[in-house]
C-alpha cells in the first residue's frame, strides 16, 4: 500500500530494497515482541534470522549470495517458535566495540575482559559468524538458549566451508526451557585456497526446529 500523491494516484505499487524490508521486519519484530514479551531485542533478531529461508539468487553457499541475502527471507510463523536463540546484552556489545573501535574507554574494556567477556568481535553472540582471516585455527564461542516450552536435544551439522575443517564442541546439547549452554566452534584451514572467501551454515536441529 502506498500514498497516492507520490505514486501517480495509485493506492498500491511495487517497491523493493531496504526501504521496504526495514518496515516489514520492524513490524514482524513488533508482533514477536507482543507474542513474547519477555524476549530481548536480540532474541527477536535471532529468531527472525535463524528461521529464514534462502532467497534463491544463486548457490546458497556462495559467499556473494550469503553477503547479499543476509539471513534470507523471513518466515514469521517459524520465527514465533524458533526453538533456540542467540542472545546478547549491553555488555556483549560494549565488548564487541572494544574489539573493533577505540571509542570505548580503556578502563571499561579492561573491566569487561576481567569479567570474562571476549573482546574478539567474532565472539559476539549473534546468529551469524564472521571470521576475517583463518590462516591456521580459530575458535569462536556462542551461547544458545532454549525458548521453547519443552526439554529438547539438538544436534549440530555444518554445510559448506570447503577446505576448512569445522568442529563443534559440544555437537549435541540438551536444554530445559529457559536453559542456556555455551559452544565452541573451531575452524581449521586445511586446503582452502589462500585469499578466498568461504561461506556455510551451522544448523541445530531437534527434529522439529531447524536453527540455522
């Protein structure tokens, strides 16, 4: 639906890009916030991301496709029941900023590090993983929280990242409702060509939910 004065008198029109995706996703986030009033903004973002589907612009493992589609096309009904979420709070984001900018005072960064927060930006607990350069081995961490109303066991699978060995520890997790667990994802360069970008997916499944 559009405003007729700016659209040649039309009440409906075709539009695309961030000008359209932003209000649609914001509206879905508002609906999820109403449905799950105890969820944080990052839990809502995680639910929308991990339940998305590929937009079919090409090979879903092609980095250029991954970078262009992000988490893909939203599926709001699935986002309402994502199974697991990746959550983060203000301290996680301050630690992230400590790792990528000089805009946070050193004392704050030191205090966060002493409290156990990682200043490596790859460790920000979001529903995507980015590592700038893997010349040998790098381990990143994530924490998953069960937001369903039942105890569930999830197993991890990795797709893509040819030439990089990926290990998940633990690769199977069992969580009660509201329970969280930290995982370690280790990437080891084996045979991937130097200087290339690689993409892939880490998916957790309990047989009902697929958290990608």
